[in-house]
C-alpha cells in the first residue's frame, strides 16, 4: 500500500510504500490520530523496515492508496 504525503511549501510529495500485510484501516487510524496533535510527528514504517517521520505541522495532505497487490501497470491498467 502506498501513502503519499504532501509537504507544506514543497512541490514534491513524500511517498512511502508500506508492506503488503499492513491493514489499511489501522494505517488510516494511525494517521488520523497523529494529525490530531499539530505538535506531533507522523511515523510510518516502509516495506523494507525503514522508519519515516514527518512533522504534522508540515503536512498539507495525506493520500492512502490501494494495497500493492491491487495496482496494475501496463496497457491494461485503468
């Protein structure tokens, strides 16, 4: 599952690819909980085990994509 995070005053997005076994609802709950505190930090762990921290005050938006197994690439992709 991919999570894209837009950063305030930045053109680029931060994209974190989470593991296949991650529950989408739990991730969304963790993101919502982190966004409740503007002084906090959103921590995510990517599929390789690396930890990514983003200060909540700098987050413009968060986009939670479909699980990796549902992504299609190529001529048949919608």
